[in-house]
């Protein structure tokens, strides 16, 4: 019965520890969204920069698995190449070692401080302000990590002589480094966190349940086990995304294999070296030895394999071949559902997707008024992309709205409006081309005065497009009056052009048959102006005052 009770205590401690890890990771990810955006905005082909970005993002969100899934999403969306993604994955392995160092710092004074953090976090959770609640979640997570560690190391769990004897017997019976590595792989795959798995191993070493020489192999296995999340995330993704997951797996397997052989052969000298760095028999010294090894393993593996990034990429391409498809599947250019695990990054990518949609709309308006009617196929292709983007991005935003912070909900609401308005502008562009094509087929043309008036009105609309895009890109509230003034000018021009048109009809200076086409173009341009002013006010106004 004593053993059963101790095992329950042990499981409870592991559960509280993992809950604390999840709380801390969620809080850090939400509070550091802008930091992640800045880091990911610096993506380049520089390998050292990539390692720094991977380590930085993982340190922010405290999860190499989450970083890997995010990278797979960005690669699947075509935002990042394999050569750019590989160093980031390597850096993520370094960033995840911070948790182990934090766990190893555990002592009585530090524990008391963390308990206060846990209590303060619960109290802050009662506040209504989002930022205060977020700070409470962070404090609670940090505190619960150490509450869980203390439960695990208490006399009711690992501190129980019966439990200590049981685990010592189990590990003595296992003995084989390969089996120990396998235990690390399976345990990490089960709890989906190498940080949590390493934290448990560090605690076991600190309580004397597990010897250092055996613990090193389990830590190596934990680094392979963390790849399971990325491998699962790559299911259903494109070939390059699968290659990212494979590279992540190969990186950790190669590093583990090399270190396992070295430790197997030079076990005693390596253990003595770690002991010399952290002498003493107190729990913190014992724990720091494991944590230091975890850091050394990931940094060394990254430094060595960083020189072989091209080879790893090439090997992954040879193993995972590109699939030959009979038709191209239309996908979003910058957005992938896997990015939902990082809402702040997902929102950044939505902005890029809408910028691309804006560019297509602007291009179609320009092409629809060109003298060359051969633009029809290009306009149709752009319009198909605009319609697809509108639908796919709307569905993505619905999913994203469920996981973003409250402060970002207004942004998503504004994006819904902007998407609708851009899609309608795209429809008008297609209509303008169809009118021009029909008139050309019937050999109709506007009078010189009518053509000049339409061209002038179109010029103002193109100005509005550029202005609305600037407002959208830079959230430039100061340019809203300029946008409204242009829209008012276009409203006035519509009335003026319509009045002059009917005057020409009355004087017999205009063909009655072209009248419907002229009225449709003028009315359409006026509606485009309405939609563009809606875009500006939707994105920067708290209420999003829109014209009907």
C-alpha cells in the first residue's frame, strides 16, 4: 500500500509539473507575441542567425515542439525554405535547455519564492484586465512547476525509501544504454515535452533515485522523443514540411548516436568531469550536472551539424521525393493551419496574405482598364485567387478567433470586413473588363469627353487603392481624411459625369446604346471607392465605421 500511495504522489507531482509547464508556455507565448514576430521577421539565409532565432523563439515560448510545429507551418505555407528552417530547428534544441537549468536551481529558498509566485498568480487571475490575468498565468505556471517538483521529491514520492529501492532495482535491471535511451524516447513522446521529461530526470537524480551515468542516456532519448510532435504535425503537409520534421529527427538521432557511443566508452571520465564542475552531494549540485550535460549536448550537436545543413537538406530531399500531381491544388500563400499553435505569428501571416490579396485587386483594376483585351486570362486567374483567399482566409480567421488574446479579437473583426470589401472590389474589376470586352465585340466606344471623364475617375480610384493599402499596411490613421476626401471627390464626379452624359444624349452627341455601359462603369467605380474607404476605417477605427 505504501508503494501504491507513493506512486500516486509521484504521478500527481508529474501532473502538476506538466500543468505548470503548459501554463508558463501559454503565458510566455501570449505575452511575447511581438517579440516572436520581430525574431521571425529577421529570417534570412544566415545559419547563425537562424540558430539564434530558433533559440530565441523557444526560450520565449519554452517549447521546442511548438517552435518545430510553427516552422513546419511556415514552410508548408511557402514562407520559409528548408535551408532557412533547418538552423532554426537546431536553435530550438538549445532554447529548450533553459527549462532544465531552471529546474536544477531548485532549493528551499527558491522553492519558497516560487510558492509565493503560485499564490500571487492565482490572486492575479481574479482581475478582469487581460494583461494582469496573463501575468497571473505566468506566475502560476512558474510556481506550479516547483510545486510539482517538490511533490515528486517529497518523502511521499521519490523520497520514500521503498520507491527509491524499487527504481534503483528497475534501472539496475535495465542497465543497457539502448533501453535507457528508449525509455527517454517513449516517456517524452507520451508527455509531448522534452523539457518536462528532462525535468523529471533531473529531479530523480537530485533525490538519488537515478544515478548520473544512467540519467545521461535517458536525457539523450528525450531529445529524440520530442521529434514526435513535429512528425505528427507534418502529416498531411507538403513534401518540404515533411522534410523539416525528418531533419529535426535526423539531427537528434545523429547527436544522440554520437554522444551515446562516447558516453558508453568514456562513462566514468565524463561522469567525473561533470562532478568536478559541480562538486558536492546537495540536490542542486546533483541536478546541475544533468542540466549542464543537456546544454552541452544540444550546443555541441548544433555547432557540429550546422556545417552540414546543405547535406541534411539534400538527404531529406532524397528520402522524401516530391509528389507528381496532375493538377495544382490551390493553397494560401502565407498561412497554414499549423500556425494556429502560435496565434501571434498566425495573425502576422494573415496580414501578409491580405497584403498579397490587395496586390492582386490593385493589379486587376489596372488590367481591366487596359486597352489590350488579352488580359482576360490573367484577370480571371487573379480573381479566382482573390475569391479563394477570401473564403480560405475567412475560415482560418474563424479558427484563429478562438485562440487569440482578447486584444486581438478586434483586429480579426476588422480583417473580416477588409476581406469582404477587397473581394467586392475584385468583382468590380472583373465586371469592368467584361464591359470593355462586350463593347469591343459590338464595336461600341465612348465619346472623347466620356472616355476622358471615366479615365479621370479611374485615376482617382487608383490613388485611393494605393492610399488604402498604405493605411492598411501601416495603420496610418492620419491619412483617413485624405482617403475620405478622395471618396467624396469620386461621389461628386459620379454625379457630374452622369449629368454630362445625359446632357450629351439630349444633344445627340452620344450614342444611346453605350449609355448602360457608361452608367455601369461610373457606378462601379463609385462603389469601389466606397469599399476602399471602408477598408481604411475598418482597420484603424475602434468601431470600424463603414459606408453601406
